[in-house]
C-alpha cells in the first residue's frame, strides 16, 4: 500500500467533498472548515525556502541598488539650530 502525505490526504478529501472538481476546491466557500487553509495541498504555515545564493548577492549589493536612501543626516547640526531658535 502506497503511503501519502497528510497534505495530499487533505487535498483528496477536499476533492471528494467537491465531487472531484479542482476548481470547486479552489473556490470553496466553507471558510469555517478546519481543512480550508490546506485545501490546495500546501501548508500556509511553513516558511518559503530562501535561495542562499540570491540572499548573499543581495547582501553584497551596493545600498543604492537595494532601494535605500544614502543621504546622511547630521544630528549635531540640527540640534544646534533648534537651540538657536
């Protein structure tokens, strides 16, 4: 007997509930069903795997390419101008 994962078993149960229509599983209106979040055969609570090569490249990229402003703020000047006013 072939073993199946729990997510596949949930998917099969949802297909059974919707008379075998995968489109009906996707559009399932029964939101209070405990299997509703798992009906598409994926666990919504697991984190996505991060591609380590892309992550390292992102960290090594210059700041301008990451969309971060590079303007420096000098707090000493702004605090002295406040005291003069």
